[in-house]
C-alpha cells in the first residue's frame, strides 16, 4: 500500500495544483449502523440523468415540506444539458426536509429532499448512482465545522463540484470496496458513491479509484481553467462596454444556451466538416402529400416533408452504413450501428433541441408523422425527457418551414453526418430537353471528413436525392 | 505535589482503554493509563467475556458427557468442585491481566492504580490508597465502560439477587435459579448454571430472547434452552422480589396470570449503564445523553476538545471489539490523522448453546427499513461436519442485495458460530458478492462450508441441500 499511497499523494498534490480543494480532515462520516433518524428518514437524491448530463439547475420545485409524495411522482424540474426534465421521486413518504430551491445547481447524487415514514427507493437511487454513475465532477469535501449537514442546501454547487459528498447513505449501504480503498478515498476526500466499481457487484478496486482520479485531473486541466458557467469561455476577452454607443439590455445565458454553445464549439472545432450540396426534385412527393394528407389528418397526423425525409434518409443510410456510424477515438474504431435512430432538430423558445425518433426503418410514414408531431410538441413544451434526446445515429435539420436554401449544418457528435433541408422552391428545370417547372428541395449534408471521404459523401447525397424522388403510393398506403 | 505531565491519559483499562493506550504509545506518545481496579482488562477480562467463556467451556463438558451416552460412551455423574473451578477461572484471568500489564510496561505506558477524576479539561486527579496524584494531559480518552443495571425494585441488598458480576463468581449452585432478562448475558449465564445442574427459569419481557438476532437464529437457542433450562417465559415480567429466609420470593406476571415462586438465587440481566458518574465530568465540557452515555462524534471527540471517549461509556453496541476499534479512531484523531473508523459492520456473537452470531444487515432490519434483499439459508442438517459431532441444530443465512448480489448481512446459529462469523464480516467489508463466497473453496469437512453452500443456495445449486433453482 505504501507505493499506492505515494502515487495518490502525487495525484493529490497535482489535484491541488489545479485549484481543487481537497480538504483533509474533519469529514463528517456517519454510517448506517444505528440511529433512528437514518433508519426511517430517507434521502431522495438526484439520479443519473443521462449521458453527459450530471448536473443542472432547478427550475421549479413541485413539492414542499410536509407534502406526501409517491415514488415516481415528479418532484422538481431540472434544466440541464439538453432539456428541462422532470425528476421523479425515488421514495414514498412525507417530505420532512427540502434541500433545494429554484436556481440551485444540482449534481447527480446530491440530496433533493428527505422523506420520513416512507418506504422503498433511496437505496435503489443511491445504488444506481454508483452502478451507472458517470464519472462526475470534482468532489470537494466539505468540512463539517464549516458546513454541517443542516447547512447543506446553502452550499450551492458552483457547477464545478461544490457538491456535498454523501459518504453516508441514509438507508443504503456503503459502496462495495475493501476497507483499504474506503480509507484511501476518505483520506483523499473522494466520495466512493461517485466511483464506478468494475468488479462483480459493482465492487470498487484500486484501478477504479485511479481511473476516477485521473478523470478528475483531466477535468481539472480542461474545464477548470474555463468554467462553462458565468465566465465566458475561451481566452479572456476584454469586456466591451456596448452602452457607449447606445442603449442595451442583457440577459444571462440559460444553461441550455450554454450547453449549445459548448457543444457547437466542440463539434465545429474537433470535426473537420465538409458540406455537400444538392437539390432533390420533390414535385412527385408533393403530389403524393397532397393526395394522402387528408387521410393522414383523419388519423390525427400531419403529413410533413420531414416524415418523407426520415424515410429517405433511412434508405440512404442503409445503403451507406458509414453515415450511420460513430468514431470511437479512444479505441480507434468505427462503430457501425444496426439501428436507425434519427434526431430531428427542433427550434424552441429556449433554443435548439434534438429529440430522437427510434427505429425509423421499422415505422410507417404514418407512425413517423404522429411521432414527429408529439415529439415536437414535447420539445416546445420543454417536456422532453433525456431519454428522448439520446442515442441518435443521424440528424435532420429542416428549415423548410421557415425559408432559405442551403446552409451548413454542424455535425452532432458522436454522429458523423447531418442533413440540412431548405425550403422547396418552384424552379425552371431542364428535363428531357424541356424546361419544366419542378419543385426543388435544397439539400445540404455536412459530414465528418475524418471518417467519410468525399466520394462516399457524393454517392450518399445522390442516393438521398433518389430516395426523395422515388416515393410511391405504396409508401403511404 | 508536582502534577505529572503527559500527552495522553486514558481513563479505564478495559479492552478499549488499554488498546488506546498501547496504540498511542506505539505511535510515540507519552501515555498514562489509569485503572481503579488492581487487575487491568476491565469488565471484559474480569467480569465479562473471558470468565463467562471459561465457565461455558468448563460446564460444556458436563452436558457433553451426558449426551455422549447416546453414542456409546458414558461417564459417571460429574463431581463439581466449585472452589477448584473458581481457582482455575481466576488463573485464566490472572494470566491475561498480567499479560496486559506486561505489554503496558514494555511499551512504556505508565499505569496508575486509582480512581480518575477530572478536575478540569486539562487535569485528572487520580485517587488511590497511597494518596492522590494529579495528571496534566494534552488529551484524555475516557474508557470507563459500563456496569450491570440493577433496578431499584430488585436492589434489596440481598447477595442472592445478583448481577452478572456476582453470578460469574459462582458461590454456589442454586437449585432453583431465576434469570430476569433473556438477552445474551442472561442466556449465556443460564447455560452455565443449567450445565452445573441448576433448574433455570428465564423471564423475558419481550416476546423473543436475544433481541436483535433474527428470529430464525434465536429460535435454535430457544429449542435447546427448552431442553436444558426448566423454562423460558417470554412476554413475562417480574413485578416484585422479597427476601424469604435463604430464598427470594418472586412475584411475576405470565400469560396474564400472577405467579408467586421462590428461588434460591436470582440473576438480574436487564441491561447495562455507563460508568460516567463520579468522574468529574461536570468539570469538563463533556456532554452526556439522556441515558448517561457520553456524546461523541465520528472521531470519538466529546464536546470537550481535549477529551475523547470510547467503548461502552459512549453507548451504541456495548461490545469489546467496538471499544477496541473506537480506541484506534480516537488515537488517530489525537494524532491528527484523517482516519475515521470505517467499518461497515460490527459483528455480534452470543455464546449460548448453540452460539448465535451475526453481522451487517439482519433480515428483520432489512424488512423494517424496506431494503430489498434476498435471503439464502443453509440448514446444518446438510453439513457433514455438524452431523459428525451430533449438533445439526444450526443455520447459516445470507442477506443479499438482489441487484448486485452483494452480501449485506450474515447470520449464523450453531456450535462455533462465533468463530465462523469473521468470514462474513470480511465478506461484507470487502464488498463481496454471493458469487465470491460460492466460488471460494472452503475446506471439507468444516462448518465453514455452510457459508459457501449458503451462497450456492442463493444460486440454486447447493450440493448438500435442495435449493430452488434461480431463474436465469
């Protein structure tokens, strides 16, 4: 162990260099062995939300102290990475204490409220944190003398991990790890509930702890120097006083906008983009649409161009699987997906959201139309769950409803390509040596040039145009 | 007189106190250990764990000899020489006590015989026959332990009404012996006296003996006690005791009826109270709870920054091994190390016949707290080892997290359960799963196999019992 301690001492020092405060000593540790409170008061903590989503800010709190709540009942609304999602309770009971208020930043594992007289759940919630818990932000161990546990709600998460470690798990168990590992974690101020155990039963071993610490370090290097919130990212730009030249107003970036900003910057700077343009003749498609729209209306669905686009894209993806793949940079692999989950960019008041329609290949245009409508409504009402936003293999951004021709969409990582559609326009086109009127749909496909070569992209676009041009009655009947 | 200067003074030389003193000395601290009794070791060594186990060992042979007649080996009725038994028991305690004294001496721990009394947060007065001494300390560790509670109603000044302390002296073998309290002390000493030939009656107010142990484990002790004791009354209360010549007249209530009986001796084993009075605690900032136990935090710090407290004096489970662990935590705290005691589980062992031992989450506790668990049980009737010594009245059970299959609790009833439980403690501390236990080769034929087989029961493929196949 001496060797291991040395290593960790080094790591600890370097962590401190990155201005991570690891306060040693004074940790408040309470175990679940005894104590009537811990027996019957249960904490509801923020569960794991989804890929890359380990924090957010509280928009609305639906419950107050004294309320009786049921398991799975929404208790608050959290604005995070991609959406505003409601967070369900993991326990039944009476809310004995509420630890959050609107505007608070919350991280996975952080206490939301305590319930008393309750049953079920807290264990599950904490367990799933540990089992599925994405390696998360830096943990700062608070000193109980400065913030005793009652003060916890006031310890606002600064978005960088000012969260309170929960070494005690109200009704659950201490993370599965040998005493040496637990001791080491305690010395380093690391909450093992945040470390993913790789062994059977989620047992945490030294390698897991190392990996976790390395992750903290890399975060320390990266995001620490440029926190995404409050301070503008990138090199410190001089603050300009715009009011010198006239009246101004300002509003803070919403966390959704911050995320969009961060992701767009990352995608644009890390993916070498190429955009291939073309036009598809959708005159026949529009005829079909005209013909079938009433029938769709009767079925409660709106037949839109996007419904066709989903099918067209799907057939092109089938023919060109590389467009449905992802680049796994950590293992230098291209991962091909045998499913077709297509994201649809939705313009909302708060900003861009991309809910995903699953298994597009297995659904009829009618089904897709229905789903599109409900998903878009959900997105606009900010009721999209994180599940709805994940697992996409390709994205469509259709601006046709608004106007404009081709544009350069930015690839939505970890996807490798994206389709941008403009507004279809009636144009004179030469066909069979005749100038005819056709409605032409502007098409733009941006792709990740690391993975896809130009020739492949050209073939994909040709195939896509063909797909748009070859819809028949049978596709809609 | 000049006060003695020391870095650490430990008050009380029980298993917590001497462990603290030794560990602190090992870490290079100047330590004074204060003990009011001549012999070091506290209740554990002098009036608890050790003498009771010595007596259990001695009397075990009486029962074993009787039972071996069934197996074709018979002995004449045993003759019990109580004086000799006491001398032997005393020799065991003497050896251990001297051993502790020797270890203290070699470490340079100065032992002061006398009663400790806090003058203030920095000074302890030690009163002894030779007068009094003052100790100026940087840190003190209070490890004064606990003693048997004797409710006022039973405290008649009659030596025939005993606590465990007197009962362990075995002045005589009472023909009719009443034990008030079916906890571990009552049941253990009942086993001793029943072995010696007393007719033992246990009266327990609760509806179970050995509160805290799962009922399926306690049941095995009950089954045996029904054979060896004359009676175990649950849900029964002793209302009054009175001296009646050389006997005690006892009024009690059982199954709604009043009873009046006479006994030759009575053991009152209804709980323990901390030794925190007459300690000068009021001269320090130490805070006590409503039961008189000293309030401490996770680092064993009392409300007085220079004073720590450990063991029975701070409450919780009153067990020697808990005190010993807290001793290390306290010393680490004084040394400024970050250590906080980390154990997930403190095992409990009851040295009844059969023994009962458990650790971690019990089945009852899981149910009370709504923790989802699966229970796997392996009855010892499937153990060749248990059969070979004719004691299949045993049960090994695991409390398992159904999701991760992690072992959350272990319970064992049976001969030698106390020796077996440590594997369960290790499994829990290491975060082992039932699979880990099932995959670990256990030697045959031993009782330890029951732990492995129990884990196999969980997976539905135990060799020596028929377990329900687990759906895959």
